[in-house]
C-alpha cells in the first residue's frame, strides 16, 4: 500500500510549521515516527487551545 501524497504533504507541512524542521529532516523520518510527531503536535495544539 502506498501512502497518499496529499496526506504526506500535510504531515510534512504540519511538522515543519510547528517544529521548524527542514524538509530533509522530516523526510528522513520513518512513516510511523512522522505520524507520531504529527499526532503529538495536534495534542499540544488542542491542549493549548483548551487552556486558552
């Protein structure tokens, strides 16, 4: 199974925006690790919004 290009670009942009990592560093991550970072960022953003 291949990973959807749109989803990959979304993850890259999300991690780059929040962690300020460059493209090569993000692409070097294994898929599972990149998803983990994206999920963790989402939880930080959600928590920060709730604490407002």
